[in-house]
C-alpha cells in the first residue's frame, strides 16, 4: 500500500531525520560540505517525486506510508497523542519523457555516490532521500519545487537536441 498524503506523524518522522542530519552541521564548523551527502539524497528524492509512476514514483509514494506509520507510532509513544491528522498534499507534475531521462540519470548518479560513500555519508544520503521524498508530498514543498519538472524537461530536451545534432552546424 502506498500513499500520496502525509499525516502530522509522517511530518514528525521526516523532521526527526532532518534534525538528526542538521544537528552535527549546526553544532560543528557549519561547512557546507557536511550537508552534501544529505543534499544528494534530497535531490534524488525530488527527481523521483517528479515521476508520476514507475519504480521511482512508487518509491516516492511509499515513503509517505513509511513516514506516516513510524511518525504516528513515535508521536503516540512519546506523547500519548494521536498524530493521524492529514496535511495539505502536493505533487510535482508535468514530467515529459525527456525530463524522465534526466531524472533517472540524477537518481543513478546519487546511487553511484551512495556506493562510493563511507558509512556515515551513506546514512546521510538515505536520510536526505527519505526527508526529500516525504516533504515533497506536502503542498508547501511541492509548490516550492514546482519548477523542477520543467527544468528536467528542458535539460532532457537539450540532451536530445544535442544528440540529434540540432543547431550544431
């Protein structure tokens, strides 16, 4: 079962993972490179969130189910309150086949980065992917990233045009 809606509990789960990733940066030297692995995962998740289906779209919607379950149990256990209230939903729409090529390449590159990363950075990449995917289910984050499918489409169109030799001679 997958969901495209997020509850307060799901938001809690994403915020806990986000806090766990930002805390070492905030209390440390605050070097941007400390956030790179998390950012890679977040970026890959945003690209997957633009996919309307397939394995990337499924993984994106599945993250909501996992976050809702974990966050609702955490909220109930920690506070005794229920956190099943839904949030306003959003989604990234308008991805074309050429944009999908770029989205797949972006996720693939992050996969390669994951494979080459150390243990801590692997956790950060996964954390970024989880937080990115979950937050892209909300109206606010999806709205802020509404430009992404168009940017992926433009990049994909440019790649196709270059490969076909358009405008070269």
